[in-house]
């Protein structure tokens, strides 16, 4: 039994029918066909009512016909199929600078209760990153405010924390109370201001007590650029003993 999945053939279905007639178990049939027992069990459960005979629990001929028809049955089109009307509307809003969250909220307010005209921001992200590589994919991903070539799904949030660049002891939610209350000067917060299509970036440093703001020009929004830009900016500030 290989790692690649393949559909049951007509010969295998005939073997299942004959072995069931002879009283074989699903596990014994699976061993003979070199298949997983679960595959045999699902096949029997899916087609047992098509046997056409009270004696046989499984009919190979009708099961093969049904499986063949299912392979060519028209599948439901995705909401954001590039050929559908909703994709065109989402594309227009992306090109004018809207985020997927804004688009999802707008559609929910504009078409309340209309399933075909509503889509979540995660569905928009997934549809964009699942598109085949080409000019359209590059154009739409460039419209996103982050503009990353690849994207991790939200279900991998735990892995994001483990693979982050910031250690657990300096996260915002564990900072000391005196920093949170803005009573002691000398604590700074950093952030980014991003330009159109993420082609430029400016780093911002805000002193929490006095609200004094410093700006640092950066080449991009990477962690290395932030480290270098903020380091150069903070080195221009005189120590407290010299003030």
C-alpha cells in the first residue's frame, strides 16, 4: 500500500463483493487488496444500499457506476472564483486600498443575509494566496497592506508565537506596571508607518510619559531595518545625566 491515494478499481470492487458474500471481514479484504481497512469500510458503508439484492450487502457494478458519475459531477464554484461577480467586486476594492477586513465588513452591511454576496476576510486572503502564480496574483497581493509573498493561516497562531523574533519576557502584556501607568519617563514604543504598496516605511518612537515622538526612515519593514533605524535614532538622544 503506497502513500499516494488512488480510487478503487472495478476489479477491486468486484473482489469486495465476492469476499463479503463469502463472509470475509473488512480487515481481511483490506489485507488482500493491500488497502487500508478504513477505505474498505467506507466503501461498503457508502454503497451498501445499492446492492439491489437482499443477499449481497454490496453491489460492485452499481458502486462503480455511482463512483464514475461522482467524479464528473459538477462541483460547487468557490465564492471568490475569478470568473464570478464577487471576485470582481473584491478586486476593485483591493485596488483602491481597502483591506480584506474592510471589504468583508462592507459586504456584510451592503448585502445582509445574502450568503452568496458575503465573504470573510480569511476567505479573501486564502483566495488571493491560492491563485496560480502570475501577473494578477502579484497585482492583488501588492494591494495588501502587508504584501507578503506567502502567508500563514490563522490556525497556526501558536506556531507564530514560537517562531517570533521577540522573546516572551518583553511582550507588551508582561511589561512592568510603572511602564503601563506612564509614570516613569524613558520607556519607548515603536511602530511603523507604511507607504503605498509597502514600498517605503517610517519608524515611529513614542516616549510613553511625555508622548514625545521621533521618526526614523527605514528601507523596509523588516526586523533588521527596524533594529538599525531605531538604534541610530536612540543614539542621538542625550543620556538623562547630561540633561
